[in-house]
C-alpha cells in the first residue's frame, strides 16, 4: 500500500498552526475533514484538533475537565511534563462499523486507539491515533510526544 496520490504529502517537522508543530516519523497524506486535521498512511491515521484557551483556564483546570469527560473504559493513562507543555494520554479500544455484525469476533470489533493531549498556556492539541497492529502504539506515543508548542516566546523544554 502507498500514499493516496490525490492528497498532499507531509513529513518531518510539520507546522500545524503558528503555535504547534508535530514531527512525523514517515510520509503522511494530509486533509481537513469536519474541521479536523487528518494525517494518514497505510499504518497510522491521526485526527487532530487544536483548541484555543479562550476562557483563560489553567492547564490544570483543562486537564481536570478532560478527566471528567473521558471514557470510563480508558486504560494506560500517561502524564508527563516537558518544559511548559503537559502531555496526557490514554488507550481506548474504539468500536468499529463492523460492530453491527453480530457474527464478528469480539476482538475484531475494536480498533486500538491512542488518545493524546498536549497542553500549553494558550491552547492544547487533541489527537486520536488509530492503527491495526498493536505494535504501532509506540509510533502513536512518539507522535504524541513530538508535539511541540512553537508560539513566539514559548519556553524551550
């Protein structure tokens, strides 16, 4: 499988907004769908939204709000501080369209998902990374941790 020829290809350090960038491990196609940035290749699909902190809530307040609304099925919670950026992530197996097929094996009905957030003072990135091979969770984790707050004046981590 290869990349889709009808969509732009991005790789390496890729600016998302003037405030955020991601370092991609491989070439990815890029599109906007329903207001979200989607990056994908044959192994990984990343959905990202960047939320501006219009209400000037602290990072701790926004993290607490996230925790109050995340699925009770979330597993493997991770939290790390890197300079002024707080990284928060968890695993959640998503139901797929095949869930409607009652004859499908239960293991085949769930798609591994890695949900990551990177919080900075003025905004935060929300990302969902989907993959078929469980070993690719390490790629998802590395993509999440590669998010960099690049706003002018941002403190180096």
